[in-house]
């Protein structure tokens, strides 16, 4: 569980250009192909630099997501103060250390304090932070902080499970290894019973992650 008192590194805000320079990506991929010992002019590779350059704006679209447009006013005043859980949210991200994908499921809960958010917005919030160069620990904290700042609820809990290709394809090469990270804020952090209720919900009907 991430400690908000000691995790300033997870609060860092990314720096990036407003627009991805696809021309530079295309040139760089061509250079890499040559460095690999490949022929970038052969049939299977001749359009690869262009394809890769077109791919990255989609994979990294979270940098340019507008939070205001994402939420689109879907915050509602509701007299409800029990737990709200959106579980099994699929996500795909890129590890910032090796530029290899990691993927899995995010589970988000909050206890409202007069306001709730539209159901579809929570998966969109997860995608906004996943579609960046990431580490899973920071992504987990960013999702929780965003919802906390947006709704000012009694508490927020986020658990993220991930399969990391950088550990599956290279390095330790452990195909079944997975990573779980969590951030608990407010009542989820203060109350063992509240936290356990959330974790009990996640344990019901849980299925193993698969690629």
C-alpha cells in the first residue's frame, strides 16, 4: 500500500511536448532497424517506421487527454455514502524503463461525500494515466489522487494488477509473475473494516490475469 506521506516521487508530473514528433520517431525506427542488422527496405519492413510512428500517438494519448473534457460534467449530487466499486477495468500501458507493454486490470472504489461520478468516467480516468510511459506504482497513485481531488470523497481505493512483458520476455523471464499495487486514501486507509470490505469484494469471482 502506497504511503501518501512518503511517496512524493509518485506525485511527479510528466513533462512532454504537446504533439508527438512522428517524423523523428519514423527516422529513429529506421535507424534502429539498421542497428539491428536488418534491411529497412525489404518488403516486410519498408513501412514499419511509418506504422510505428502512427502507433505512438494512440499508445501515449493519455498525455494529451483533457481532464475537463474527459469528465464532461458527469459529477452528480447524490445522497449516497456507501462504497462504490468499479472492478476489472482492463488497461494497457508502456513500461518507461524498456518501452515494453504491461497490462492488466484496475479496481477502483470510493465512498462518496455528496457527489458521485458517471460510471463510464472511471475507466476513462484509468486509461488517461495508463496511456503514458509509466511505472505501475505511480499509475496506481495517480488514479487515486485524481479521483480524490475530483470528488473529495470520504475515501478512495485503487488496486492494480499487472503482467509486465519486460519481466516475461527478458530478464528473469517469469511468465506467470504478476505485480499488484494499491493506494488507499481517506477512510480506506484509516479503517481496517472499510479496506477489508473492498478487498473482500475483489476476492469474489476473481479470475487470474491472462494475456
